[in-house]
């Protein structure tokens, strides 16, 4: 084997390695900690979780942060939603710092089908390209919208989701909204471990498919987010299942099928996920004309692809003129 062929082979192997290992960094909160919530930066490829700081406002700390999301725009801000206090609040992603004076108190929520079954709302939240904030409540099985003027609307009426969804993620312009169902009921039986599409105008959730046809992904609640390339990710809270570490999943938006990528290295109890500001904001896609995702390489993968093509051209020319 000539040195040119060996070099080409190594380049191709490197190309596939980069493609396979590409995964973003993300933020999540271990909301089941007895000492209060803490913000972590997580490598979704390896599960390595780096402590960033306590969600401590000085006179109080958060105890059940169930949703995280980045707002759009050049001045994107990380936001969280706390269940016990029912507040929205900005978070410093570098150290987890919060200021109670920045809290936005949510209005009282209308009664829903799960009012007598659960104590909290089990929120999920996401921003859209235009800055609209959507959030869900398992307690009322409802979708809510917070517009730029601060007004909050129950989308489609109370109970419109018709399923227990505690994690949502938005992408595109117009908005395509996805939800992840709760994994288990309090008695341990299966709830709705499926991916759903959610109509942002009617609040109706439509089943896309289960994460798995087996019980390999047992969890309680979860976090859901898109990365900047349009890939959908989830992190699951398994702290109530023998204190197991959270699983990191990549999800196919066309089928709902999930693949296990990693488990968190140190902490448990992650049920929120924020990766990047809303993606695909400059791409106009009709809501009824969704296309299957086409896998793409990251920057390193694209550079290697260019080098492989250049090498192939050099080998061709060398063989042709020698």
C-alpha cells in the first residue's frame, strides 16, 4: 500500500470519527439536590458534567428548576423556570448567579385534569425565533404562551395537550414545536415516553413515536432542546429509579426514536436542557411540509471532507500524468 493510499485511508477514518463524536455542550440543572439547584455545563458526547454554580439569589435559592432555554438574538440570555415559586428568571451561564429582583412571577394557572394527582406543575419551556416563550404544565396538561408584552395565554384551552408533557423544544420560522412525554407515573407504571409534535396555535399534541419499543429508557421527567444544527437532544431524570444517572439521548424528529449517547458522569436529577438560541430562524418551512433531517458534519468534519476531496484529486492527477 503506497503512502498516498495510507494517508487517504487515515483521512477517511478521521472524517467518520469526527462525524460520529460530534455533540454540543449544554446546560442543565440538577433539580433534585437536597441542598438546592445547581447549574452544570454538560458535554453531551461524554456525559462529563462541570459544576458552574448554585442557583442562589442571596436571600433564597431555587429548589426545583424544571425548564431551561436560551432566548434568541445576539444578546441571548439563559432563562429558567422554577416550579415551587412559579417564576421565570435569568441565569448567568458562567456561574449560575441569579437575582431575585429579576424574577417574573407567573399568574395563577387554571385548574386542570391533574390538579389532584401532582403537587407541582412540572414545567417545560422553550423560546421561538421571534422571542415568544412557550411553556407546558403537566398539572393542567396545557400549553401556555408568553408574548413580548408579558401577557400569558392558554393556547387552545386548558387540557389541550391531552398528555403529560414536561419538556418542549422549538425550531424554525414558522415555529415547529416538539414535546417529550413524562416517562413514569408516581406508581412506576409507564406514562408517555414518546415524542410529540405540538400545534403552536391549537395546543394539540400529536404522537410522532415512542423513544424505544423496549423499556431501555426508563425515566421520570426530562429536558429537551435543539442544537444550532437542528439536532434534537434530551436528558432524562432517573434519580427516583434507584438513583441512576441521567441518560443523554439523541432523538430522530421524524420517528421519535432515541439513541443513547452517554450518561452523566457525576450528578443525577437533570430534567432541563438548554443548548443554543432558537435555530433555523432564517429558513421558512411550512408547518405541514416538514422534511426529514439530513445528517451534516460539524466544522471539523467539513474541513476534513474538503481535505479528502483534495487528496483524491491529487491522487487522480498523479496517476493520470505519471
